[in-house]
C-alpha cells in the first residue's frame, strides 16, 4: 500500500522555523509519501512538491483555498494527511490515527468563556450546518494534529460549507464522512512555561511558545538535525 502524502498549507512568511522542525519530526516519526506545500514555499525547502495559491483573503479563506487546491490536484494521493506547520510528532508512529476532540458542544462551551469572534462564530455555523445534514450532536476534529483526509470526502465537506465565512473544515469532513476516531485533548501549548503534557506523541505551538517557551526548547532538542527537506546551509 502506497504511503499517504502530507499536505501543508503555508502562509507567507520569511523563515517559518516551526515548519522546519515540524518536517524534522514528520520525517523521523510519521510515515508519509510526498510533502505538498500549498501556498507559500520558503526558500530553504528542498525535495517537496509545491502548489502555489493566492493568499488574498482571511487566514480561514486562504487555508480553505489551499485544501481545495490539494484535493483537486491529480498527483496528490487520494488519501492524504492534512497538517499545519505547527504540528509536531514526537514519537514514532506506524500510521497516523484518526483523532477527535469530543462533541462540538463541549468545545464550543470552552471557547465561549474565553473568546469570541470569527473562529467561534464559524464553529457554531459549522455545527448548525452539520445538524441540517442529520448530525445534531457532531464531534469536533479541530485538533492540532495531522488528520487523514480523503480528497473526495473533503471536497464534499468544502462544497457543503461553501457559503460559510469560517468553515471548520476538519470537523465538517470528519462528521460528514463519519470517520469516528479516538478522543484526545488538544495538544496546543499557548504559554512559555514548563507545564504541559509530555506523554503525548503530539505537540503544537504558537510562534511565541515555540521561540521562547519550554515546549519549543523540548522540540528543538528532540530534532537537532536537519531533515532532507532542508537545503544545506539554509
């Protein structure tokens, strides 16, 4: 069986050090075929495929356009791993499992006490969309870990939510395609301090927690050697 490709939407940035270390972690610990960078390709990258996309909308619209471009590209594997540039795999895996965050209603309650704005509105609109499709109590797949995705299934989800400004596309895909999976807590580390779960095979960071926090030090220490995806001396 052919290995699944990795698809990574990348925003415009000068260096993107998190991507560098994410690739090191994936090469060491996550079985995959080709790596597809969709959007902006940093100059130091080597040995990856590239799908350029226009990034003229919001970050949500840009990533949706990137995922659609990957799904419509004939050379991307029919099933691929949808990852972001701040997701790190810390231990060797045989294959990427399907993981979810529990019911959307629980995730919504968590965010409703801490934030408002486009992301929370998009969560609620995606929840309502899924209810209209027969899923009144859907699971959330908005975790900061790679997600196995089928091209046809993701295009179905993107089309269903085409009218939403902020579609939670991981959740829409997972629920509409009934992929199930195992529940975990989200692995995003927002702070600089030393208190975070080090037993999980997955970590994710913010730019600040990666650059200045203990979690970033742990990741950089774990993967000191360049991957084959980095040009020598860059």
